[in-house]
C-alpha cells in the first residue's frame, strides 16, 4: 500500500487536529484514526469521532469548521461523513485531475 508514504503527514494531522477542534470550542472526541488508500490511488486519513457522546452533529459538520480545518491543515481537502458513524476524511495525496482520470 503506497499510503504508507503518507504516514508522517497523517501523524502530524493526528497530533494537530485535537487542538484545532478545541480551538473551535468543539470537544475533540476522536475514537481512532484510519489511514487508507482509494482504488484510484488517493491517500485519505479518516478521523473517526465517538458519536456516542457528540450532542450537536451540526457544529462538527458546519462548512466554516471544514474550511477552518482545511486552512489549519495547510489546504488539505476535508470532508465530513455521517454515514456509518461520524468522521472527517482528510485527503493527504494531491487531488487527481478529474479530466485526466476519465481518459
């Protein structure tokens, strides 16, 4: 798995994200981190939140929170998912050019 080359970046983000969330007055209720690679070769770090204790889902998923996380993480793409639990998906690899991926 080539995602291993992103391990240092994933570790830096895992170390930084609790403080970033706390700075936004959000409890850093992180249960685990998962580094993975998509079938298209994109590396992602999933920050899995403990959804058993989160009271306000909207405050974690707000667009301004996602934008702030992205800015604090040096422009990494940050998405929020609430299917099968709550998690942030942070793209570690460079986004693939969609036009190139269809050729």
